[in-house]
């Protein structure tokens, strides 16, 4: 499920619609399509601000693999591949 570019999840490479959250009885769109994209964006920003070390480089490499898994999802709630399942 995709929509216009301006309405998509803001994580680069994601085409899903933001999730809806219930606030005072009204369903309103959140920023990201899922907690997975929101967490990824947070991690990406944290690593970008971290000192450049070998550990940071290794974490960024791992994050690139996670990005590929997120981009392959057929549904925003499809987290099986992220957990090592099928």
C-alpha cells in the first residue's frame, strides 16, 4: 500500500503510509509507518552524531543491512525478517 510521496513514511526508502494512533478517541497519523522505521531513523541519527570510531563504522554497516530488510517488507508490520524468521 503506497500513496503520494508527501504522505509516505519519511524514512528514506519506505513507501508505506504512516500508522494511525488513537489520541482522545481520534485516529491521527503518526510520523512513521511502524515502530521499526521510527527506531531505525532514531538509530541512524544517533550514529550520525556519534564520534567516528571502529565501533561506529561497524554499527553503520549493520544499519545498512537493516535498511535493506526494511526496504524489502511487503507490509509495514512484517517484522519476521528483522527478527531472523521467515
